């Protein structure tokens, strides 16, 4: 049986981040390279005949609707990344619902199509909120989430969470968690963001093949800023600065290499969810 993989992009501005003590309000209104970076991501995908899933902030849809329209017209899935990159776990269920609805409404006004996928900013879903989190998504008509880091990180993650697509609750919302690998006795991500930029391409390819052989889909994820060496820089502490910026110079080449290697396996997440639903119905 063929295993599907996914290429996903979190479409947000260069300053959208959730580091402790970071005030991003000072950066709003500064000229950005978001549109040209998105154009480049579209071109890269087109070069390999791949369609991605794009988790887009409501603020981007509000301020730069033409970016959303470009991605949609190029055949990429439009999904929600929340409204303004706020963490989910400090929210109440109703605050999350309002944030979710505001983002999806803006996206749907641009595309005319229902948004069915969601990704939490900074993987900010904790175990104690799983019940209401998936319940709200289901009630708002979402079919899947790609929001859980199934290991422990310093600021996010749910240890021992299954690292395969599954239904975590009785609600009909599929979770497609981040892919992890064993690294010196710890589970860590390897296929997106700072992990993608840190680990060598050969190791990432090896891990994707390993996961696929075990029947596990893998999603790669990146942000537009991660292919932009000319972006403005956030004022961060030493460790946060390293994690945020290391490897950016080689990220585009790495993405291209991965797309070329696995191009036959990539599908949009909404298409994958439909396949899972079809199999579930047959069972």
C-alpha cells in the first residue's frame, strides 16, 4: 500500500513567533517579503508537480488577501493557522472558537470554499485541553488538525501521544501529528521548522523512508521566512536566536531535494482525510 506524505507551509509574517518575553507589536507595519517568499514556494512546488497544504493566519488573509488567492489559484489547500498566532492553551474554549471562526471566515471569503484543516500556532495544544479542542473543531465543521508535537519540548508537546494520524477523541476530527525520531534516547522532530534546518538532508530522507516503511505518513513543514536570508531579524536571546535562524541559507535547497526525492508521495491533507474517511466507512 502506498504511503502518502505531505508538504505543508505555515503562512505568516517574519515576526510571528511565540518566544517568552517577545513583543511583536513593534514589528507590525514594517515592509515584508511575504509575497515574494510565497511566490518562490509556489514555484518550487510547481517544479516538482506537488500541491501543498497551507495553514494561513487570519491576519495575513486580512492584510494580504492576494497571497491567499495566489496559493488557492495555484491549487494548494487553504487551511487555518488561527487569527494572529496566539497560543491556544491559555484560551478558553469560547475564546478559541472565536479565534478559529474569525480566521476561517476570512479565508473562506477569499476562496469561496470551506476550510477543513487547522494547525495550532507553535504546537500549543496540551493534553488537558484535548477534549474541548477537538470538540470545538468538530462543531465548526473542521475535519482534521495538525497541531500536536508527540514528544516533550521546552515550550510545547504531549509526551506519549501517538505519532500516527488518528482520532484522539470521539469527535470526527483526525489528528495528523508532527513526525518524530529517536535522537540519543529522546523523541525529537526532524521534518520541519528549526528541526528541518538543523538536521542534514540525508538523515531527514532516511527517517522519512523509515517512517514510511512502518506505515507512517510524514509531513514536512516550513515558513516563508525560512527561505529568506534578507528578512529583518527579531531581537531574541542567544538560544532562541539560534533556533530561529540557523540553517536558513540552505533551507530552500533542502526543501527542493526532499520534494524531488518524495514527489510521488505528496498529497494535500484534505485529500488524505477523505481517503481515511472512505476506508473508515468501508470498515
